[in-house]
C-alpha cells in the first residue's frame, strides 16, 4: 500500500480543455452574486454602526474583487491541471480538487451501474460526466467534464468490463 503524502500515482488523462470555459463561466456567475452582495453591504451600512463594521462593509467590494479574480482567472486553470481520470483493466482512477485533493480508485468488479450526465452548462461546452455507482458506502463517483463523445465511449466500455467481471465470478 502506498502511504506517500502525494497519494497514489496520477491518473493518465486530463478532463476536456472545454472544462476551463465551463469553470470560468461558473466563476463569472458566482462572482456577480458575490460582488453584488458586497456592494449592497457597502452601500447600506448605517453611519451609526461601529467603525469595525463600517470598515468591513467598505472593504467587502475589494475582497469580492479578489474573489472574482481567483474564481475567473486562476481557479479554472488550476482545476484543469489537477482533475484527471483513467480506466485500466482493473480499476477506474480519478483525481479531483485543487486545494484538497481526492484520489478515488474503483475496482471494476465493484461497479454496479454507469450513467452519463449532461447538465445545461455542460451541454453548452460539449461536455458530459460519467457517473460510476459502486457497491460501497461511497456511492457514486464521477469522471467529470469529458468531451461528450468520449463520455459516450467510456460509459459503455466500463459497463461491459463490469459485466464481464461479474460473469467471470459466477
């Protein structure tokens, strides 16, 4: 068992480059709401509030601006560099997270169902996610933001591999 602080080996494949656009759009949308709330907070703080609260309200739009830069310009590219996946003869590997990283290794024999999910924003960018339901308490693990065509090939391949393993076991 590998107990290194860096985790198991890195999966071979990155998610689709279109995921950067999706994550950027999500960052823009969340930044609009954060900036709006910060501006409203700065404008509606009464003068009779204690000085520390007035300072926080005045600083909120600047903090929201920093959040927007990170959410739109930095986070999508970091996520793209980190999010990876791989399917081998024995397992499905995923690596997610840019601050806290999670490696997930799913034995093919534990796969129960395989689904393809395409949310509205994923469809806009030609993406899909492959959801792998396992026979464990962890539940469903997703290989996120693959090109839709690739997801359409990966899902049936995983399902047939899982069926073949089940057939061999009986």
